[in-house]
C-alpha cells in the first residue's frame, strides 16, 4: 500500500484473490483474537453481502475490504462508526476530484448514483463491544457492464466518472488514512465533529423521503436530521417526529 500513514489501520493487511466475503473472514478472525486495525482485502468476492440481507456484486476491479475494530464504547454508539465510515469514503472519493455525497446511513453517491456501500457487523453484549467488522465496497475500476443488468440503474463507478484509471492501492491508503483520523475522533468522543462532517456531506437531510424500516413499517416525511447516535429523524405529515434506526430510504419527488 502506497502512502499509508496510519498507526493502527492496516498494520496488518491480508490480501486474497477470491473469497466468499471479506466480512465473513474478518468475523472469523475477530472471534480468534485478530487485532484492531486488521484489514482484509479481496480482488473478487463470490458471496458478498450488502445491507438488509441483499447480495453485493463484487467482480474484479473493485475495492472489497473489511476492517476489524475493537472500540471500547457503549454498543449504542456503533451506528456512528457506520456514519464515520461513510464520511471517510466520501472524503476519499472527493480527493480524486469527483463530488461525493452520503445517502443515509452510508451509501456514497456521485450525482445521485451509488458508488460505495458499508456493511457493519457487530459482536456485542448489552454493555460491551467485542468486535466490529466494517465492510467497505467501492466500485472503482469497473464499468456498468460488469454488473448484472438489474443493478446498473442507480449505480456508478469511478471508471464511469473519471477520465483515468485509479490506483486501487492508493485509494485504499487514502481511505485508511481518512478512516483512522475519523475513528480517532470517534474514540475520543468527538461525536459532534463526525456528525458535522456527515451533515455537510449529506444528500438526505432536507429531502422528502419514504422509508421502509427493518421490520416492514413504512414512514414518509421530511428528513430533519440525525441524532447523535446516527439515527434518522423524520418529520411526518402530522408534524410528529419519528426516529429511524435502520431501513431503506427512497426520495419522493
Ligand atoms: C451495502 O451498501 O449494501 C453494503 C455493501 C457492503 C459491501 C462490502 S464489500 C466488502 C465487505 N464484504 C462483504 O461481504 N460486504 C462488504
């Protein structure tokens, strides 16, 4: 990895040619005492997972990686790691010269199309976190034709957005540098800084949306903002507020 300036993130990097899912391997290693900052990267994933039980297509040419973290914070603070990861990805992509925005909770978009997603998996008890695995997928050197037809609409890649190929190792370093900075803020309890960064990059605040919550409930209304646990706050038609912890969001015109 080029220009990696981190102290912890990527101290140990495991590279694979082809795996089912880097998150699955990361979880296994986390259960077998892998250290915080261990990073797993694979060129191809054959059974990668997306949020809400979806599949995640991972052909050769993308950045598919997982980070193992062991934050000593209350489990309620995990949602913030996911937001922080979105911020780190968006900043990394912006540094390549394209504008990136975040759709709640952590899809990264370029002019409205998704380029990256985050899947956070956790092992925690009521009081303590044992590990957090943060899975990051970035559609970097890929063309839309590399994906199956049904996901091409609403998807984009760096190849589609930039005139030149990106150096994937460099992109990984940029991301790990950004991630470590924001993760240190997180561990220092600098929640406000993270939330401010997230809000500045948000493509969701102020929009009228329709949300299918995990469990099936549908809510419609204005996105007022996020609270300091990273939950979305919606103002419904009748003026009441609703807190959304997890779900799928669609903008209503
Ligand atoms: C989403 O937007 O639905 C989240 C996608 C997360 C994909 C990444 S790729 C690396 C890691 N391994 C997985 O199986 N999933 C994540």
